[in-house]
């Protein structure tokens, strides 16, 4: 989850190029209109009008991505020169995959439209999300990394259940968000965070007391743990972005006094390395 500038090659060059090929000239005006509509709607699936292509034409558009995915500007979306701080869709540490913000099965006309091609990680394609792109109410949709500029702000945190030994937790939108944006963030979290996020969070939680013990020595005070968490949060937000998995975890931990006290007590009882 993050805001990104539009990718290299955004615009209609690819449409003009393809439509010079034999048999494609009849696509030009409908295709350009669809791409213009996508930009006007900011990729919002509730605003975009599906283009009027026949089933045969839609199939041609769908497979176009397979022909072009490894080359040119699409390859640069996958692996840009400077890399990404974290997965712009789900916030994991992985990247290296291109995903369709609006799935090409439903919207084949955007199969190679750059604004619809967003960087993601392998979990995004294979884990919870699948081909989900919207819910049942107008604000329920995925965050679009190119158009939702507000995605560069902190949007969510981890909330912990009553029994910290059993560690039940969930991902929740930040309370300060306006209702419509909150609905979008809630839908996004429910769609992109799956088993990999749960495993990663559980593993990080399990490693924290020992790290605290090593860093802080004895006795392990609640104030020292809070300072340590704040320091780690500042570092994660800078390195991975405010909506990366660990950033959201650490923000949630710092909101909950029980969590800080629990970490201090477990760190205190942890044997020195
Ligand atoms: Zn991802």
C-alpha cells in the first residue's frame, strides 16, 4: 500500500503502436476512449465503463499482455532502477510482479494500458486477493497506487485481541480516516492480506522479546520498550513506507499499553543469548 508516480510509458503510445498492426486498426477509437475513461475515473472500478468489444476482440486484448509482459516499459514496472520500498499493493517486503489493478479477465481493454499495470509481489497474485477488485458498495474497491495519492499516508495498523499469549490480531483501518476512505482501506486490507501476512506478523511478534532483551539488557522497563518500538517504527516507515507490514504492526503495538507491558515482561523473562 503506497502511492507511486505514474509508470514510464503511461499514455496511449502502446495503443497507437498495436493499431498499426494488420487487423487492429478497427480497435483504435474504442480503445483510446476506454483508456481515456480509465484515466478520468482514476481506475475506480465503480466509475470505469467497460468498453464495447466483442468476445473475440476481448480475447485478443486479453492475450496481448502475455505477448508484451517481458519487454520494455512493462518490464520496468516490474523492476524499476531504484526498486520499491515494499509491495505497493499489500505492504509485504516482496516485489517483482506486475498485477492488473482491474483484472484483464473483466477488463481486457486495459490488459496493456500502463496505468492499469501496478507493481506487486508474488503473494498479491497467489494469496488472498485472486481477481478481487471491488466489493458490494461504491467505496469498496482496491487502493490504486497511481491515483490514490492519500495512500502515502499511514492508513492502517494491527489490533491485538485480549489474550496476548494466544496472539489473535487483525488489520484495521486508522480511525482518523474519513468514512468513504475507511471503507476503501477496509476492503483493501481484507482483500490483500492473507496467510503470508499472518505468518510474517506472528514470526515478528515471536522474535521481538529476544531482540528487546539483547538491545536493552536487564531490567527491561516498559519505557525502554516503548522507545525501542518507536525507534523501530521510525526506521520501518523510512525504509519500507508507512503502510508496510512491520510499520502497521509497530504502530498497533504502540497504541496498546498491554502490548508494550507484555513485551517488557516476556523480554525480562527471556534468557540472555
Ligand atoms: Zn503484495
